[in-house]
C-alpha cells in the first residue's frame, strides 16, 4: 500500500468514526471539522490568528501537537480554512511526530503558484518533506470529499461548483477529487496482502551486518537487493541508530516509493523519521534549507529542459556564435546545447570549468571542433548568468552539482543540514553520475557508515549521464571499502538464470573488469527452457505474441503477471495495438498525445487560438457539439476567407447554415461562452468537463481495459494542464499549446507514458520499454525484437567534449550498456521467458549474445499470423487525369492525412507552425509568383506574418525579421531580380500517377535540362523530397527521351546548391504503391513523434 493509499484509508476511517450516519454525505466542511475536533477522542482546539503571527512560522496553518491545537491564519474563507485544518489532522493521524509548519498549503497544493514548475513537481514527489505534505493533502481531500461521494454526486447530475457550494469546499479540491474519482481505477482501499517472508541467506546477512565503515554490495538481478537494504536498515536500528540518523538515497521516484512502502509493510518503527528519497529530491531540500548561501530566493523553481531553453533562447541572437545560427528555428540545436550543459554538470563541470576544459584542449582540437566547443562554452556561460540573475531558478543538474561543490569546499558550514545523518545508504549505485558520487563522498565523509548497493551489469542509463565507472572504480573513491556479493537468485527458474548468466558473462565487456561469479538459482529448474521464436515478419511476431500471452493465461499466469518489453516506444505501441485487437487487456498508455480522447481535449483548446477554426473537423463530432458535415464545410470556408478572432464567429455565423446547424451553434455558445484564450488551460478544461458538458460522465462508464486506459490517459493530461510548463509564468491556452508542441519536439513528454500507481492492480498485460522495466519483475516476460540493431552500442552525442566521454577503467561503456540492456530485459522473468525476432527487416541479424546462447533456448519458428490492416478506407478518389502537384505529393509521402487536410479540405491553421516556418513560406511567396503571374504586384507577406505573432513569440520579432531579410537577400541574389516568375509546369506520368512539376527555374544546355528548386533550409540526401524528385526525374527521362533531366536544390539559408541526380533504377516500389493509394483516395494518418509535433494539423488529427 502506497503512503497515499494509506492516507486515503485513514481519512475515510476518521470520517466514518465521527460521522457514521448517511447524513454525513451532505455535511458541510466546517461542520464536519467541528464534529471531529469536538469528539472526545480528538479534543482539538482550533484557533485563528494573524498571517504574520510568528507562531505560524510563515505557514498557513500549524499543528501544535503538545497542546492538541491547530493554528490557522484568519484571512482565509471557511472552505479554505476547513481544508487547512483537515491537512493538519492528516499530520496528526499519519505522522506521530512534531511536524514543521506547512509551506503555503493553499497556494502550492490547491492552486499552482507562479513559482511552481513542472521540474519541481517531478523532483518533489518523493522527497521526504514533500512526501509528508502530499500525504496530508491527500488525507484532507479524502476526509472532506471522499472519492465515492464525489463520483456519486457528479453522476447524479451535479456540477463541480454546485458540490463546492453545497459542501462548503474549495472548488479546486472538488475538481481534483472528481478527476480522481471518475478517472482512476477504484482500488477498494483494502490492505495489501503481505509478501511471504523469505529466510535471509548468509550472503544477505553478512552484507546487511557489515561492520566496516564503507561497504559495496554487488547484487545481481533477483538476489534480494531491496530485502538486503531493508535488513541493513533494521540492523542499524537494532544496534542503536536512530531513524532520523539514516539517509537513504535512491535513483528514481519509483524506487523511493517502493522502499517507503516496504518499510511501512515491515513495520519498521518510526520509519517516517528517516530521510528516504531521490538524489534530486535531497538536493532540492538541501538548497531550500540553505538558499541564501547560494544566492537563491526561498521559493526558487526548478527548470526542466523547456524552461532552460525558454530562458536562453531570447539571448542567443546577440552572441558572437560561429557555428550555431540563431536565426530561423534554433530549437533543434538549443536542445543539444542544453543537453551538453546538463552532461557537463553531471561531471561536476560548471560553466567556468567547462570553458577551462575547452581551452585546455584547443591545441589538439581541429578548427571546426574548437569553434563548436567555444560556442557551447559561450552558451553555457550565458545560460548560467541568466539562471543566477535573480535567484529564482536552478536546473536538475544544479540539484546535485551545487550541494556537491558546496560540501566539498566547506562541509562544516552545512553541518545543520547534513550533520544528523550518521548512516548513509545508497540504492542502485550503478545509475549515479559523477556529481552524485561526489555528493555521496561529501555527505559520508563524517558519517559512521556508508553502505551502497548496485550492479554494474544493470547500468543502462548512460544517456542520462549515469556512469558505471562509479561502481567499477569504487575503490578509487573509497580505498578502504569491503565488497559483498549476492549471487543467489531468488527470482527466476534455473533455465532463465543460465541464459541471463550467459549474457552477463560471456557477452559483456565488463567480464574482464568485474567477473560475474556463479549464480545459484534458489528456485531450481522449472522444466521449461526459455523460447526463441523466429518470425518472418511483424505480423507473425505479433500473432505469436498474442497466442502465447493467451496460452500462458489459460495455464494460470494472469495477464497482470505478464509483460511485453521492447527497446523502442514505437515497438511497444505496435505490440499493444496487436494485443488489443486480439481481445487481450493491455495496460499501455503509449504516446498520450496521439490518443483520441486526448486529441479531443487538445482540439477544444485549439479552437480558442485558431482563426481558421480547423479543429471543427474533430470537435463537430463530439457529443453535444455535433454539426452536420455540410455546415462544417460552410463554417470552414467562411473562416478561411474572413479569419475572424477565434470563436467570435459563434456570435456572427455565416447566413447559409442549415436550421440544424444554426441550432447546434446555440449549444456551442452555451458551452464556450465566457471562456477565452487568456484563461488557463486547466480552468478551461475543468469548466468544460465539470460545468458545461457531461463528457466525463460518459467516460466514467465501462470496465474493460480500453475504457480504463482512456480514463487514465485523460487523468494524465488534465493534471498536466495544472502546472505552468516551461517556466514560472502563468500559462494561457495559447502559451500552453505553443509550449506543448515544443515539448513534443524535444521528446520531453515520456513521463506521461507511465500509468499512475493506481493502475498497478489491474489485470492487464503491461507493455513497456526495457528502461521502464528496471527494478520490476514478472512471472512471464515477452521480449520483442532481439535482433542486433536493437542491441548495438549507442555513442554519446557528438557535441560532448572528450573529457565527458571517458570510459570506465578500460571498459567500453557504450558497448557494455548495450549488453546490459539485454541482461536487464532477460532477468525480469520469474518463470517464463520468450524472445521474438523478426527476420523480415533489411539485413536483419540475430543479436550476437542471443545467437551464442541458442543452446540454452528452445528455438522455434513462428507460424501464427496477426492480420495487419494496411489500407485505410478511401475517402475521395482523384480524377485519373488530374495531375498531382509535386510539392503536394511530397506532402502525401510525409503523411497522407496531412495531404488530405492541406489539399482536399484546404485547412490552414496558423496555430501550430513555428513562426520561422511561416516566415519561410512568406519569403517564398515574396520571391516567386506562379508562371505568368505579375511580378510587379505589391507584396507584404512577411510583414503580415510578423504582425500575427502571438505574445509568446513577440520577443523574437526583430530576429525573425532579420531571418526574413537574410532569406530574401539570398533568393534575390540567386534569381537576379526582386521577384521572379516560376517556370511553366511540366506534366509527367510516373508509373500511372500524373504529376505536375513546377520548378523555380528551368535551364537547358544542349539536351541536358536542369530543374532548379529553391528551399529555405537544407535537407538530407535521404529526405523524402530528394527521393521523390529523383523518381520524377527518372520518369521525365523515360517520357522525354530526347532530353536528359537533372535537378538542383538551392538552399537560401546557406546559399549552397545541391545537385540531384535521377534514379537509374528505382529498386523499390513504395513510391509507385503510394501513388496508386493517392489516386484511390486513401489518406491514413502516419503517426510519428517528430513529424507530428511540427504539423499544424496535429491537435485534431485524425478526424
């Protein structure tokens, strides 16, 4: 049971104890609080006092435990007062020790404050202090409005505001309880069944009772690592250590949560007094306690990657950069630059030290590399100056770097913060970075004991800065340590252990440095070898997967005891879809921003910022907002030509709507009236869901896993709307959507793929990446794609200076990590392990480690096929003689659905495109007119685009203007004129598809015809545009044999021309097949994380 489930259970018990009658369901909050406070068992004095009363210590309320008194500030409304008192009741029940005052409870827990950041929320969840406050919040919410009551009231037809008024509750509390009650699985709040007690082994006992000052426990998978850590804690407590003297550091929030749960389940006395949490949570609390020493404000925020880029981007334009071009869209290289800064902090290099390293290597570096490194150093120094400017922000790297530097320099100064920790324990030591290792050294310098546990063969987080050299070279940091090894595997049957052992020993570069000893499988043999299923293609792999999942379930292995593992998220998505199609319950959210129920909410938000109203194509299909299809077309045509302010057209719709359409718009006015793009997205969505529609009531129905995962996805995204994203400024609907697209382009949305803990009890097959499976175990593991390309070494980003990529004592860390991923995946299995390989990929090859372990596997050939639907239903077939514009076919090649929206529906939302992309399109319109057009006609497309910039991009206006001037100058230099007419179109039939080719210029020398094209930014020789152009050139040569066609691509940003040669032999037919699908009118969506996030139709596609 998690601490938060325990808090809910305690709150419901207290409510039933003092308000047993059914009438309690209608009890107002202050009456409920008064009844509990007056009860003989509680007998609390609740007193009001001034907000500046020193007794409050700056808090909103405080529990004075010795006098059974709760002090509350006297300037809050009764509903907020009730919440504050209930929060302190939570401390009284849950935390039987004196608590510090709560920090701004109302501001930071009910209404997100401006100094809250998404970064801080990610870190705070499992810091010791924040965990206690969050528990008290959950207790207070459940005491005042139990989830079952909230659900019943809403489903009875009551709105959130009615519930808040009737029960005298804060509206925000009601909203949160409604979301939890309607969208999270009901766990019943029953106590978890205790895990069967295992008899400790001699290895575990020796490690847990280690008498030496520094201990390293090397614990392989399934050897009882967490149990040994708990034994160590119990041993310390039994030998006189006080709980408050223990500091337990973990790598992840999930590991911290599991440890807290296990401590509570084991009945460890006063476990709440221990500090248990992540390195980053410890660093955050350390900086908060000592903020003045670091020049930080008390309420500083934590900048995630979005906030880091938002901080730096406005200041890059005046920097003397040599390699990076700030004009245009700098997000791709800013992403890599910020990653480099964070990796530098992982290695204890601040901006000054990073610059010193760059200059120290200047003699050996080539000129190009040196220019790049110096640009990075300049960006780093600029970023750090901005970060430190007003003491309002730190980043994730600082949470480790700053405490480590400070403690190394002057530990005595910070004794009040760390002096109480006499015993330091560290979990998952193989996953720490160099800064974390130095922080551990500094904290443990005066401690009585340091005890760390880890396994170098489970080090798979190198991409996050973790380095296995901290455990491989542990003796360098702690020469006097003693090493303990846990080699008895409690988890897996012998047949599985032998396969895992083989990959960890014979196929791992670590074997030469840290040999893997013999692993003893305590469970003995299971009688069945792990299976390797060789499949010809994806359809057979997924067919075999579904068949084997069902087979295991029929034999008694529940769905929730099985997991599908893969290296890549897209493989997880495809596997989950195949299982769902086979009727198998699956717990997998995938990319939540591609889910239909989430797209509905995003499309609703886009209506508030988009003059074109393009999201109508989706919104007009929602319950209560349905519009006849002809009326949707009328509205879209009207908005395309008039471009009124968003949603203003509801008050002045076009006159030619049908009576049904006009009547429907009245419902729209009732639904959206009073809401604007200046409101927060949280307020807008909560108003729509809890006040103006009954959509959530519909979603609350359904018990199948698809319905459950829909609700979980909605829960994730709606809570995501609460916290200001990418900085500490209040976000509006418009800024949220802009930042969301940037976050998706940065691939910084992975946390939303992880279901909340409430989902863990569902009977469904889990689907996750190997990295997500770390620390978990399952009865049955199905590992997809065990081919070599998925287990190859991945090198560091090319921008990292060599000092940041040093290997661990002669071990190739990149190769070792690739081997470790397979080792981790295989070792998750208890009783059944199945591997799947697909042989249909180009140059597919089995992973060498799997090939060499073939004698330990039952190798079979897959035969069960899964029917993969390949073709979307035709929407509108094209007339066979109408040629398709070449550029439009490039769009179709990118995504058929985008072609449908651009060409067939002529949707043109400005929202969604980066301003640089719109400027590039405007530049092209100013440089060129269609063949035969008037080149002297006045044009001001760039000025129009600049005038339409939203508030979010206003600071970039002068730089976007400079970018436009740069491109215009390059274009006019190329064409030799201010504005040029494009060449006359050339029609060609490409394998049955009529294509119209319109070049910007056509030149001819003898029989060689060159089609010249102009684009703003360069593209790869493997890009879609190049491939299609080469195909078209080939077809032109076949159709007009008297000429030899070739292409040229001029890039405005670089002023460089790229030669494009025709294909001699196509060698593949997917372009031909795609042309036929276009002619047939097939426009399926092609989800792709990178492409979709940059598409202007993303928020309502597919519709």
